[in-house]
């Protein structure tokens, strides 16, 4: 699928998909996903669809196959409707910006370590394809931790890409090593499974929690964050990259979202993280030139104090997504 077809086709009613996405093998895998996965796993395909359809800014050669035909068509229709109505923000732009922010901060974190081997831990990795698309991960061991069935079906989809005639770019893993860790973050033994798979607490590490925390219960999310904080105590240098919804955003879909934090920059230091920086969509480091209308929703939210829950202009909830970066724990810094 060409970039202009993925990202800017607003003059036709149909999305041009490459043959591989519509092949019987790929469709069969996504049919299994449709029938067997819950909302937490399904969210992984939504992110992949946004990465595919914002392909002019997000380079992800696997995203369309990982998303599947149905989700691509659904998001494409929303994007086309937004463009035809001159919407101030186009569907999927938040996920595109989120992806670019994590990519940029990941690269900066690796560079800050000053060389040497790095571990990248993707918790709730979903349909993430960073191991295949980011060239700066050459000296990095990547651990993708997620549900066993998700890891298996994702691997099946990637094998279809590698074996297909569409694989003109000779898709390969760009990192030093890619290790799959079948585990459930909601279970307290996930760190032990990560360690059993080769994770070394003493090695420089970047931890990524992208699009996962708000799907967890409060207890489960805090267990994950506290476990990472304890692991950071033994790490030479480490960076946590995560995104948090505020209470207003979670309340829009209590059936899907659970955990929230209105003040992650206060929450994380209490459990041991330091140097916490919080960005919102639309900030200078979380825009990437994709929010061009000065009256877009994200810009409006940025101008409203974070303590305000309701937008006085239209009475709508002030939904926010916080992009958060933190470094090694306070106890680790003192050691």
C-alpha cells in the first residue's frame, strides 16, 4: 500500500489495500482474533490501523497486516469523513502522535546512555513493530511481553509478510535480539518470566508502557508501576516511557478503561521514580506538525488548567492523554 493511498486517499470511497492484507491466510488469522480476543487485546489492532493510515509520518511496514482489513476500512471511513467536513483534527491523529512521541523519546533515551548494549522492554507489546522498523535499535535486545495467544497470532501474521511476494524490502528484525515473553501483566510473576527470558536488571533499559495502563484495574496498574520501580533500583540507567489517561477520559468508557491519573507527575515520584516530565498531545514535543488548525481540540485542552474537569466553552469533559517520561528510581539514584 503506497503512502499516498494509506494516508491521503480522500477522493475515493474505497481504501486501496495491498493483496496480502486481503489474502485468505491473513483474513483467517484476523477472523480468529475477532472471535477470541477481548477489548484489551483488540486495542492493539486499533493502534496498528492508525499507524498504517498515517503512513506518511509513521514508517511501519507491518501495520496494515497487523491491523487487518476490517479495522483499516473502519478508520479510513472516519478519516475520510473528517477530511470532507474539514474537521479540526482527523481520526487517528492522536495515535499517530503518540507513536511518534514514543519513537522520539526512545531514541533520545538510548542516546543518553552514551553507548553500549541496551534493553528495550515493551510491556503489553500488542501489535508493536518497533523491532522491525527502527534502525537505531541495532544494539538493543527487545523483550515483547504480552498474552501468549497475542504473541502467537502476531507472529503468524508477520510470517505471512516475510513469506509473501509483497516483502520487497526484505523485512528483518533490526534489533540485536527480539525475545517474546508470554505473560499476563495482571499476574505478579511477569517480571520473573521476563528475567527467565534473559532480562538483565543491571543493563541500561528503556521500559515502554504504550496504550496499556488505562485498560488495567487500579491495583493491576499500580502493581506494574511498582514492579518497574523496584527493578529500576538495580539498573545502571533506565527510562520509563508511558501514557496515562485522566479521569475525564476514562469516564467516557468505563466498560473499557479503568486506571487513570490526573497527576502522573505526582504519582510516579511517590512510588520511586524521579525526573518525571509530562507532555500533552499538541505540546511542542508532541505535535510533529500534525495539528495544524489552531482551534483543534488538543490545543484547547492544553490552554485549560489540568485541575479543570469541564470545558466551560461547550460543557464537555476535559479528556487528556498524558505522555510521561521518568528516570530511574530515587533509591537507585542514591545507591
